[in-house]
C-alpha cells in the first residue's frame, strides 16, 4: 500500500510492507497541490493526477526505486480549459491518457516520459453524444471522469443524464 499527502507544499509518500507491518521511509517531491484521483498502476509505476504551478500533470511513484517525480503533460497533448484528465493503462501496457472535454473523450497512447514531461499520440476520439443518450445542455462542463477500472479498462463518466461506464 502507498500512502501520500501534501504537507507544506511538498508531496510525500510512504510504502507499507504488510509482511513486516512497517511503513517505509518517507519520500518527497516539491508540488503545489494534492492528488485528485485514485492512482493507476502502469508497470512498476503509480500515476496520480495533480495540478501544479505549471499546469496539470502527474505524480509518478516508481515502486522499484522508491522515488517520486512530478511529470508535466506536454503541450502536444491538447487539454482544453475545464477538461478532465484520467491516467490509464494503454493497450501496449504503457501510460495512456483520457482527456474528457464537453461531449468528447480523446485517448492518447504511445506515451513517453522525457525528463519531467509526458508526451503522447492522439489515438482515438469518441464523440459522447453519438455513444450515449445525452440531453441537450448549456453546461460547458458536460462530462467528467468519476472513476477508472484499470483491470477492465473502463472509464466512468458523470454527465447531466447520469453516470455511464465506457469500456475503452
């Protein structure tokens, strides 16, 4: 189990070892916000969505190295204002991103982390009104991510009509 939190503008994490019933050393990284969604395990790394001074990104915890890093989302990945971003496990087993904006999901895969920036390739766009029975709405933020199941690669979206689950 990994526990994390923000204290004095620093993200801190620690790993609990159930065999020895002890917490490991506290690991920290400078950041300016808390993690907003449950983490996603990709290989031996956990990713949590965060907001920081430079915009949006992820907190990456490397399980093997026991290290934390703040990873920014590249400007090559379009994330409009008000969009919801979800880390996910891509088909190739690597890190993927779902960007939900208004009535659309854009899926990015083939991601690569270079330094402290993650970039990727837009692989698919799903128009939600063609897939779901959404009522017309004047609300700008019409859909938001409320959950993700990495085992079934299913995303859960809240809309003005209700909650929908979509297997990606």
